[in-house]
């Protein structure tokens, strides 16, 4: 999971969403009225999906697992718990079918004392404040209660394809950095930089970049040649500035 920027809505679409919310309020806010209105809202949903695809990590990846194609509009706070947020743009994220339908469903753990959401919202939170990725194993370590809840609900350490995928992606990222450094033609270098920027498991690339905050750690994990390439990439390409 990496932090994402949510753009403002076009006023026309914002007005459509407001009208839909007013309809749910008039019908009596409930899971049934929220879901019924959402099912019928084909046009705004198509526009929302387009915006979410543009802000998703990599090539339209799931905003939770970062691995699969993001196919579903997920209601961060589920319709069953907040029907009046069915059409709230701040409540929409792009998820893969597995994260949405098999993992999260209507689960939305809250802090028992405050009632605040425990799941990490990549548009509001920096996931790195709550989750530490061990690049050598591909496993996440929770730094906070919210990190723990997010790992548990999405199965970030339970799904072998995710853990192994992140570990192998670390090897790919190191190889890509060296190949980028060695590329002679600018167009060739750009292909490798684009691959690093758009590859799935964007959390691995972000964790590698984050290592630069501690030189001894970066040197120990990456080695001098990969670290030199990483430094050069971060200094010359704004997509990797940290
Ligand atoms: Zn997913």
C-alpha cells in the first residue's frame, strides 16, 4: 500500500453524486436503499471508476494489495455501516475483486474508544506510518494497531502470492536499477524507469526508496552498486524524488 492523491471531482459529477445522496436520504438511509441506488447509478459509477483508475498505483492496481488489477469500486466505509456515504467521493477506492469481495466485504474495524476507522486509507494516511515492509522476506510488520488491522483484514501476510510476489519484486527492482544505470540510450533508460514506476507491488519500490533515509541500512540491504543507482534515479527523475 502506498499513499495516493485524490483529485477534486468535476462539478457536474459532484452534483450528480449529491443528488444521489439526497435520493437515499429521501428513501430513508439503509443498507438496502444505499445498495439499490448504487446498483442503478451506471453513469456516475463509470466516471468514478475512470478517476480511480487514474489515481491507482502502477497500472491500475488494487489500492490495498497493490498486486491485482483494480476492478471494483470499494466503499471504504461500507454501505452497510454508512449508507449516506454511498456516493461520497472521499469514500471510494479501487480494489481487486479478491480484496473487495473475499477479504474486506463489510468488515470495517473501529477503535473501540473513539469509533475511528482502523483500516488505513491510502488517500488520507501514509501507509508507511503503520506498516513496515521487510524486503528480504516480503512480509509486513505492523507498526500500529491500524497497521495490524489492515494486515489482518486484507490478509497481506496470509496470501502467499503477495508475500512471495513482494520478495521477488525486490529482486526485480534491484536488477532494474542496475540496468537503468547501465542503459546508454535515453529512451532505453526511460523504459526501465517507467517499469520501476508502473510495476505492480509499488510498495516494494517505495520501501526501497525509503531506505535512503538511513545510509547504513540502505547500504546493508541494497549494496553499494544498487544504492548508487538508486541515488542517481532519485536525483534525476521527479517520479522517484523522496
Ligand atoms: Zn487487492
